[in-house]
C-alpha cells in the first residue's frame, strides 16, 4: 500500500513537471519570452492544478459522491469565475506591458470577450473532468476489489460450513457401522474403531487445505472401503480400482467419500447378493469417478441416510468447480450409478 502511494505521488509530480516544461520543449531553439510564459501558461496551469486537487481531495468526496450535485456545480463554477478574474487582475497588474503588446499586435482590438471567457472556462473544465474521471475510476476499482473480497469470504465461509457438515455426517455413519459389529464380532469392532480413528485424524488435520494431493485422497478412500468391508457379509462383493501411477493432480478434499458411503448404505442387502464397483481414472487434469452398485433404497421413514452427503457434493462442486464439473446419478437395470467428472485447476 505504501509503495503504491509513492508511485502515485511520483506520477503526479512527473506529470506536472512535464506540463510546466512543455513550452520549452515546443519552442526549443527559439527566443522565449518569460513574461509571456508566466502570464499565458504557468498561471493558468497553476489554477488548473488547484482545481484538479481541490476536487480530487475534497469536493468530489464531499459533494459529488454523496450526490449533492447542485452544490458541487455551484462551488466549481464560483472557483472557475474567481480564477478567470484573478488571471485578468494579475495580467493587468503585473504584466501590463504584455497586455499592451497583445493589444497593439491585434490593431488595438483583443479577441471578443465572450470567446475569451468560453475558452478559459473550457481550459479550467478539463482538470475538473479529469479529476472526476480518475476519482470515479479509483472508487470503482476499490468497490470492485471489496466486492470480490466479500465474495471470496462468503465462498470460504460456505465451503467451511460444508466441510464441517460432512465431518459429523461421516463420523455418525461410521459409528453406526461399527455399532452393528459389536455383537457380531467384537474383535472386528475394535479393529474398526482403530481404523476410524486414523480416518478421522485425516479428516481433521489434513483436509483443511483448499486442495490436496489426489494420492492422499485415494489412500483415504481405500482405508474407508476396507473398513466398510468388515461389516458386509460374504454375499457382498466390493471391487475398486484407483490410479496406481504417481500424479501431480490436486483436488478438493472429501468430494468422493460421500458417494462411497452412499454405495455401502443403499447398495448392500443383508439377504441378497450385491456388488459394488468403484472406479477412478485420471486423464491429464481430469478426474473421472464412478460407482455402480445394486439398488436397495431405504424406506422413506429411515433417516440414517438423510441425503446430506449428496447435497454436500453438489454444493461444493458448484462453489469449487463452476462449469468444470459434471455430477449425475441414475438407476439403470436396477443398478444405481453415480458419475463424477472434475476438471481440476
């Protein structure tokens, strides 16, 4: 911020130096009349600088932006009129010889008064309009930056909320699965609790970043699948395939786990054979993830699913990968299919 102010100050100083030096550059090698430069160039330029900075630092903020347009116009009109008469007074008082020379060169007649006033008013209007343009542009840039910052804060807040929403949802479902093992196989239940602690450690400490390595997410999903397989019977077959080659792809954490949860929740029957097929492939920076499982939908009064996971995915994709993701679920031949495609950044 301090550096930007220094650059702005330097730019203003440089511009005024150039403006005050222009007559010397334009008339280089010619005889220069200092009185003429002061009367017809430097004095109007000083008045223009006063008009510019008076509006830039005070009047625009005090009257124009608060929409006090009448006061703004009147004040500037008065200032311009004062400078018009003040310039004439200075010329008549301190540069009377120059005024006589100009009158003699024009045959004793100067330019029409109305034209003189018109030209001078236009010359003083230029710095006024210029200050309005610069100030308005700076205000727009600042407002746009504030809007983007507010949008970014809102986005992070929503993502954080969704992230925190997913953690207890995941924990709740996992505990339900372990609870079912306590009476059937206490040893497996102990192993499951130990595995769950590792998974929760990952969720709590390694998923707070905006994006993580895809390989870490894959390892997390593999451990979760193995944990879930402890609960299902021999009638359930679980097949999964993940990229084995090293990849530099990074992705938002915990986007796929809800789909795997959903497959074990709605794709497994206690009495019928069932199959879950999980597949992930990578192509350049695109990640393709699909799950195909038997469809055993829960009853309407069963709230164990609650639909939080899938809604969470949809909202996070909308925030994180707008126009760069595709997510769809459908039932085909009594098989539930979920497909997620993400074009990573």
